C-alpha cells in the first residue's frame, strides 16, 4: 500500500476536524446543561434548608399548641367550677335551701383557685 503524503495529510485533517467538531458539540451540550444543573443544585439546597427550617418551626408550633391546650383545659375546668358555684348560689337564693350544695361548690371553687 502506497500512501502519498497528501492522502495521509487529508486523512489526518479529517480526523482532526472530526475531533474538533466533537469537542465543540460536547462543549455546547455542557453549556446547555449547565443552567439546569445549577438550578437543580440550588433547588436541592433550598429544599434541604427549608425542610430543616420547617421542622424547627413545626416543633415550636407544637410546643405552643401544647401550652395553649393546657391553658384552655385549665380555663374550661375553671369555668365548670365557677358555673357550679353560680348554680348553687342561684338555687340557694331562690328557696334558701341547698346549703350543703352551696358548701360543696364553695369548697370546690376554693380548691380550684388555690391549686391553680
């Protein structure tokens, strides 16, 4: 096989052109994908940050809600005791009887106010 210098140089030039073309295509593909990769990384970082932040917020909310529930329960219990005492006073003022019930209501109200 006899190759002339011109033929070899043309083949080498074609190979170099092909590699150069491939390099340019690869560079363009990477450049086109770069914003997508950056956005994906940014979104992952934000999601990680917000999930930690939300976990902390929800833990704080749970603590607040627990304290609120305790206060509301205490208020409801106080309302029940007060209403029983008012009912006993009302019954006593109507007919003058129900002294024992009035004493029980007074004792329950006193205990609630002291324990509170």
